């Protein structure tokens, strides 16, 4: 049975790429009974009727999936945060990082609109960038207005399936357009803030940029921890995962436990205090979440 990957979903058709061919497929098969819907990014088995049309017969199991945008098997998320307008927020960044970590997606932090900063502001952003690099996260400082603004970002997209995510107005569409001008995404802060239809009529498609693929629509912009449990939360902070080897208790939540290495490292400055505070906030938020029935 030939296999391929869904690159685009549109009006009930799935466009399955198998090497150099793209076959327009309809869904059919066991996944229907399992109430599974094929997603862009899915690996599938298909049957070709001819060299252009066919049927999807089976879906391979997914590494992960997102609802918005509806994509499966995502390797990486570029988390776009503007340095200013809207102001850079470590609290929101940590929220995005937790969500991405919990889906087994690798984050790349991209701080945009660096062209709008004065020297003091640039220095402040540089310090945050260093904090996150120390944790192990790649941080790119960029501007869609710079000639070479995308040069640092491009190598990260090679061989990966990437989604872009971040608040409205941070510059995601501008970056996607700079990477691939054919996209012609609207970049309009005002229509954004009204929440009106920038992408409502668009369908998700994976587009090739170099040897990688990028979802052609900006992804999630707001987050709640609806699926995350409190004991998974510490696993979404890499520096705490590392430190927890030295905690006295296995499964230490780094809150009130004695001989907790994480708290020690926060005290001596090896772990950023604001990261730890966000951890505590997220913990409380998950704890007080209403149960779903
Ligand atoms: P999105 O909502 O995240 O897709 O953000 P947009 O790409 O629509 O950008 C929002 C606004 O910020 C637009 O007016 C852009 O022209 C502007 N913008 C985006 N990136 C930059 C940048 O790097 N520098 C400056 N000065 N403005 C930018
Ligand atoms: Zn601990």
C-alpha cells in the first residue's frame, strides 16, 4: 500500500504527498469508524485510482496534534514575541513554553520588532534572551523590517514541520510573508484586534521552505492548561527537570517538600526566580481548574 503525508485539506479532499507526486484523496477506511479525522501532517496509507486521485485507507499513529491550527506531527514551534508593541512578557512566554513542551514540540523563541528598541530596551531584551539560552532554548532576535531579519531563523526550519505561534500583533504574518512572499498574509494590527477574519476562510497547508515545512497560518495565540496535570508541569521546565535529580524525593513538585534542589537553585540564582514564580502560578491555576465531566 503506498504511503504519503497530508499537505493540505480543502473541501473534503486531502492532498497526499508521496515523494514527488501529490494525490487528491477522499477519506475512506477504518479511521472513519474510529471517528478519526485526517489532519494535515498525518502519515497515511492510500490507494490510488490513477496518478492524480485516490482514497485514504488508514492513518498512522500521531506523535502529537494541535487543534488550532489543526495539524498533526509537529516537530517545532516558533514562538513569536515582540520586544515591544505588545511588550515582551516572560509570564506569557513561559505559558507558551509549557504548552509546547507538554505536546512534545521543540520551541524556538523568536523576539520580533527589535528595530523599534532604543539601546536600554535592547539591553533588557538581551538579558532575557541570555536567561532562556542558559536553559537551553534557542532565542532569535529579529525584525521583519531588517534586510537580513530572517537569516537566523531560516536554518531552524530545515527538515522540520514548524508552526508559528504567539499573540496577535507580534508579527507572525510579517515573518511568514518574509519567509515566503507568495503567502501574502494580511498584516494589519487593527483587523487583528477586532478578531476578524484574517485567516477564517483559509485552510491549513504545509508549505515547503528549504527542506522544511511550515504551516501557512499563524497558530495558537491564547492558552489555558486544560489538559495538563500538576505532576506533568515540572517536566515542562527543563532547568527544573535537571535540578530535580538532586531533590530528596522522587516526584518532588518543588513546592513545600524538604531538601528540594530546585528551591535551592532559585535561592542561589541558578534558576531564574521569575521562572519559578510562573511555575507556582501555573501549578495553582491547574489545581484550581474545574473538573470536566
Ligand atoms: P500577527 O498578528 O502576529 O500576524 O502580526 P502582524 O504580522 O500582522 O504584525 C502586526 C503589526 O506589526 C503590523 O502593523 C506589522 O507591520 C508590524 N510589524 C510586524 N513585525 C514588525 C517588525 O519586525 N518591526 C516593526 N517595526 N513592525 C513590525
Ligand atoms: Zn524539588
